[in-house]
């Protein structure tokens, strides 16, 4: 896992941690907006449900916007809202959000939505939701989008919750960078 943290305060890289090699390309990014004080990138080797290995880079945004705005923001930097496809990836994301605070709720938009056609929960890449990480009593037929909570209910980390499109939270973007040949 390679972690790069850059700050708008002087555009200096404040931390670099290399735990293993994955995706050999530069990940350094300097934020261009004063609203976002810290952007973090993670390079992470994943095994997909098809057995392929791929690398992803994640951006954790600390400003708060609606789910559609978060999706558009990710697209502006050639990424998508995060798609959590494996237990390993869920653990990674859950661990990372434990180190962050974002407002009163500590929740982040993810790439999970309810299909208008099937009424099933689906990732933005078209794959169905296959892991049960829902908070208890979160079903509501009017809600259309998913998010991940730092800790809610108390003692439960990384559970999904459903929301309406106008709920403002932070968000996590993901860039799938390709198949790792290592």
C-alpha cells in the first residue's frame, strides 16, 4: 500500500508510507481547491470476484456534498465513487475511515445505488451488492443511495446506510488503474 498525503497548505507532501509495491506510477496530486484541506491516495492491490488482480487508488474527500455531486466530482478527476467488491477492500476502506473525521456523522458517499428497474442495490459498475454490511433498520423504499459510516451504531465500523440524494456527506473516489503484473 502506498499512501501519499498532500496538503493545500503550501502544497507539500506531508507523509509517505510504502508497505508493498503495487501499480508502479506516480500518485502525487496537489489539490486545486481551497475547500479541500487534505486529499489522500491509496494504492491497493485487490483480487476481483473473477480472480484478476488489480490496483485501485482512493481519494477521501472531506468537504460535504450530495451523492450526485460526489459522483460528478469523482468524474472530474477521472475516477468513480468507490465500489467495494471484496471483503478485503471493505476492511481496507473501513480501516482508512477510522483515521478521519468529517462533520457530525462521519459518513462517506460510496458508489452504491438502488436500481430504478430492478429495485436492487447495485454498484455503479453494474455489479450487484454481494456483502451484507447494512446498519440495522435502514430500509426505506424512498432512499436511493448508499454510504459507509465510520462508526454507527456505536461499536460497529464500516456499515452501509441508505440515504436520499440530497444528503450531504464526504465521499470516496476510486480509480481502478489496471491489472497488476507483479
